[in-house]
C-alpha cells in the first residue's frame, strides 16, 4: 500500500484547498445544525450554503465522482478522496445535496432509473438547485428497515401513498424525496417494497419538525395522507425496491471526510493545550496524544477502503469497522474537549464568551447520534462478526 498521492492529485488538492479558502462562507456558530457527512445549517445560513454549492456546481464539483454524461467529472477514487479530505477538513456548509442527492439518490438513479428519470433529476442535483431528502426510516422501522409500513397502492396510472417517515433529515428544505413504501403487504417483508421519488409539494404531505438535543432543527417527521403520485415515480420494478434502495456504486465511501473533520478539531484542541497552564497541559496531554493516534489510525482505515475501491474490490466489513471507529472516536473527542475546557466548556455557541464558538459542547451533543445513523454501531458490529470474522448469526 502506497499512501502517497500522485503529483496530479496533490495539485488538485492545492486547487481545492485554495478554492475553499477563497469561497467558503463565514458562518455564525449558531447556524451549525448537524452533520450528515457535511455540515447542515440553519434557516439563516441556508442561502449561504446554497450559494456556495452553486459555485461548486459551476466547476462541476458537486458530484466529481459521477460520470461526465451525468454532470460529474468522472473523478477517480483517489481524486474523490482528495476532494473529500479537503472538504472534511475545511467544513463548508451543505444543503444536504452533497450527501443525499449526490451520495444516495443519484447513484440509485444512475443504475436503476429510466432515461427519463435520469434526464429529469440528475442535472438538478449537479446544478445544486434541487434538494432531496431520504424517506426510509419510520417510527418502528430503523435498523429493521424492511418492517416499514408506509403503503403505496396502485390506482390506475397512479400510486397512492399513506404512512409516516421519521428522522427525515432536511425534509423541511427538500424539493423532492426518495422513499421506500410497501406495495405488497402479503409478500415476505423484503420483497413487497418499492422505491419512489416524489415532489414534496404534492398535496397530502405534512412535514413536522423534530428539534434535537442541541435545540436545532435538522430532521423531521413526514406524514403522507393519500398522496397521489404518477406511476412514473416508481424507480426500478415494483416490489423490488429493497434491492434498488440498497444500491451502492463505486463512488468513494472511505469515511475520510469524517476523519479529516476530526483532525481539524483535534488541532484546535492542541493549540488550546499549548497555550494552557502547565497543570492543565499535564492533565490532558496524554489523552490528546491518544485521540490523535486514533484519528491517524482512522485515516489509515479510510485510505485502505479507498485503496480497495481503486483496485475494484468492494469494501464490506471494512466499511463497518471504519464507521464504528469514527463515530466512537467522535464521541470520545467531544467528551474530552468539553472536559479539557473546564466549566467554560459547557458554554454553547449562543454564549458570547463560549471558547471556540461553543464548538466542543455542540459537538458533544451532535456526536450522540453518530453511533446511530447510517446503520447503528451494533448493526455494524454484527456485520463485522458475521462477514468479517465468519461467526454464525446469533
Ligand atoms: C441524525 C440522524 C439523521 C437521520 N436521518 C435520516 C434520514 O434522513 N432518513 C432516514 O430514512 N432515516 C434517517 N435517520 C434514521 C436512522 O437511519 C435510524 O435512526 C437508524 O437506522 C436506527 O434506527 P432506529 O432509530 O429506529 O433505532 P432501532 O433500530 O430501534 O435501534 C435501537 C437500538 O437497538 C439496537 N439494535 C437494533 N437492532 C439490533 C440488532 N439486530 N442487534 C443488535 N442491536 C440492535 C440499535 O443498535 C440501537 O442501539 C437518521 C437518524 C439520525 C440519528
């Protein structure tokens, strides 16, 4: 394994870094709302995030990994890693587009969409104009997603959708949703599900905010009351939506974005400790060293996944190990940061005297769900046990 990037990749890195330095908007700390692999911002800063994404779009940088025919740059896995590492470190805002539209919906349509669906939806993503949300989870269907109960019933040339989705990130900003709904309640649970795309302005949709523990609006409950969508809203075959929804393309998914973002926070902690009295330095220096080692290990886990992808291999339990390690480290870092800052470490971004704009206590709260979303850590450990270690289920 060679950890060095090529000269051309390093040149790209400098270009991306310089662009971010020049164009990344200043954000008020209270406008940081959460993270889904990119910084999600409040209502106040939403226009700034949108304007920033449009600048990326002008350069073809919204979805660099997508094929050129669909508005990407056809970037290699290593080039995508360069983009993601620089974006992770700098922490620019996002509207949800770069994760939900680029990372999830786009690849699904590229593989399973009709030509008309691709034409209608992909350019809206790469131009950063159309925002998508993901309607998979429900109040009783999270880890066991195939238990979902939202129904889609065929009615002539339409489907009628009824039910509820939960934890829907950015539904309050989204123009469109991709969702899974049950089309055959009598089939075995993975086999009676279909994948749809729908316009959030369709009558019968209600978006209800859920405010999280950091008192910000990031996700929502979404209710469907006899929502009528045309049959063209179906992606792939009816009742095959489970397999459509699980599509993963060979776009970079090494997790480097998260470890790069952690590195920036650790560097802030290091600066703080350097300027602290000796007794504080002595108390925390070993703890910080340990976190920095772990972050470096995480970076290597990501490089390994990227390297596998570049060689055409499909990471499986390696991705699970990275996710468990990254989310656990995020929580340990946030815990450490709050303690190291002492009493002032509890001051939130709203407080003018909050050290580092309240980043540490805010991260402490925002880090809590990191071990839950994108497949909870228990589910990831199950994958490591079965696929990685070859242990039998249960
Ligand atoms: C910040 C955030 C954003 C989200 N955004 C979205 C979104 O945009 N769209 C969307 O569709 N969903 C979204 N989700 C939902 C997310 O996918 C679910 O929270 C996740 O799948 C877990 O489901 P659950 O919350 O129902 O927990 P449950 O599945 O009920 O799990 C509860 C606990 O039981 C454990 N558990 C469950 N099954 C097993 C098992 N077999 N073995 C061992 N332990 C088990 C879990 O690990 C967890 O600790 C988001 C969640 C969060 C926290």
